[in-house]
C-alpha cells in the first residue's frame, strides 16, 4: 500500500471487457523511483485528492468481478 495523489483521468476507446464502466485514474506517489500508476477507482476520488492505493491484483479483480481481469492497482481509501 502507498499514498498517492490523483493527477488525471484515463480515457480509453478500447479496453479489457472487465474494465468497461469502471473509472480509471492516474495516481502519482511522492517517491521519485515509482512511476505513475493507473488505478481502478470505485470510491469516487477527485483530481488532487490524496488516496491510499494497493497493488493487490486479487482485490482489484474482485472489484470488477472477473478473475481474468488485467486490473492490478486500486484505490482503497481517500485520505
């Protein structure tokens, strides 16, 4: 788990079927060695908000209800 700031929205015309209808955001951590991550958001985080993100793919796949989903990062809480 890491804290991050939401810096943008992801727009995609083609994506995995399990991600259709779900919000994808760009989250940047304060650590310079970690690149920005695309995160699955089910909580409604807004631009500039500080969030708690997790790389636990099994939880992200539960959020989209598909065990074969490529989802890995997800928003666990808004700080």
